[in-house]
C-alpha cells in the first residue's frame, strides 16, 4: 500500500506544481506511465534468480499495484477537476496469423490478450477480463484482488487510450525459420512486408487496422504516442542528413492514420518517436537513430554531440504546418 500512497502523493503534488507554475489550460490532458507487459518483469525476476513461486508472488503484486495505482490517480485527477482527462499508454502488440490454421488464430488471440489487452482492458473497462485468471495461472502469477481493488478499478477508468505502433509481425503454431524483431517483442516474418535494417517490418496498413481495432473495442478517443523508424543516418560533410526512408515511413503511416479518421476513428493526436536521436531502448544503440534531429554521438561514446536537422525535420515541419494535408 506504500506504493499506492506514493502515487496519490506524487499526483497531488504534481498537480499543485502545475498550478503554481501556470502549466494549465482548460483543455488539460494527463497521460499515465507506460503500461507494463507480463513478460518483461518476468525476465527481470528470472535474471535476479528469484525462485519461481516468489517471482510469481512479486510479479502479481507489481501488476496489481500498477493497475490500482493508475485507477487511484485517475480518481484523484477527476476529483481535482471533473473536466480533467486522464489516459493510459500501452506498448502496441499487433500481429497476423501466419497461416489459415485455426490454431494460429487462437495463438494470436492468446498472445494479444497476454501481451496487450490484459492491461488496456483493465485501464479502460475498470475490471479484470475473463481471460486474466488463465494467463496468471499459466505464468505462475499470484493475484490477490480485494473488494477495495475492484471498487478502485471501477471508479478509475481512463478517459482515452494512448498506444505505440512501430511494426507488425506474425504468429504461428508451426515450425517456421523466419523470425522478425520488434518493439520489445518478436514474431514470425511476414513475406508480404519490407523490413528496416533491424528487422522491424514496416506495415502502415497494420497501423490503420490497429486504430480501427482499438476504437471498435473501447469506443474511447485514441492517441498515438509513439511511431517511428530506427535507421542508420549519415552526416554529410556539409552538415546535412538525407533520410528519405524515414520520410517514406512517416508519410505512409500518417496517410493510413488519416484514412482511419475519415472512416470514423476518434483520434486525438499523433506524436512520432522521436524528435531527437537517442539511445534505442530495444538495442541499446545510438546508431539506430529515430529522430528528426541528428546528434553527433556514437555507440562508443565519441562525438561532438552537436545537433543537425535532417531532411525529415523540414518535411515534418511542413506536415505540421498543413495539419497533415501536405505530405509531399
């Protein structure tokens, strides 16, 4: 309960800080921390060599604390100002069945539930979904859900949903020697898609499908909080960086997003990943660059750290100025 009390304290004082520093407007939206995935804390506990039963108990507590803390912060924000809008953020998991085998469809459903929907369902609906117990049992997770927890979750549902989308993959029950990489999770390569240098398959149509799928499921406004391409960029002698591959990726994904909106998806906004080059969370590399702004820094720590605007910077500036109408 100390963790939950800390969330209450932090949220309340963050709000007071915003008020004191006039960081507030009538249209104020808050976004809670990135949602965890069961597999990631599992790996952390395994690395720490904690026995499985104890790890399951600790992981169950961590999942429960995150979900209840989120709900309590939402409640607090609504108590402070009923017009406040509070959302969650979930790391995107989107895939296709590799074959028409019904078992591939079933496996896809199960992996989507465990890797994505378990958290978003609770954040949005305010209760654990019917499939949660089977996932917890399979992972050895010990969940102790009190009546107070249930009441908090029901009273702390989010107002919108944010998510990340970089790529898609495939899922199969068959032996296939064609693995793909992705945002903290892999899968099977889709033979119909191209891939980045790091094996992330580029799928703007899958982005449109994800927007429709999430909006159909939750009927809440959506916010795309991460979308981008990691690639190696070259700093030319004149200080320019030509990255047409990044422009192409963004252009195709923004066009797909626009189609989804025209077809009825309620999309609040879009932010790409990321404005400036940074260390990749997926690979720990600086040479895997995401930004519109190039940072002269390298994997070995060398470089001037001077910043240069890439061609994609000027392209995206034009996109913003036209509110997405000019993608040329």
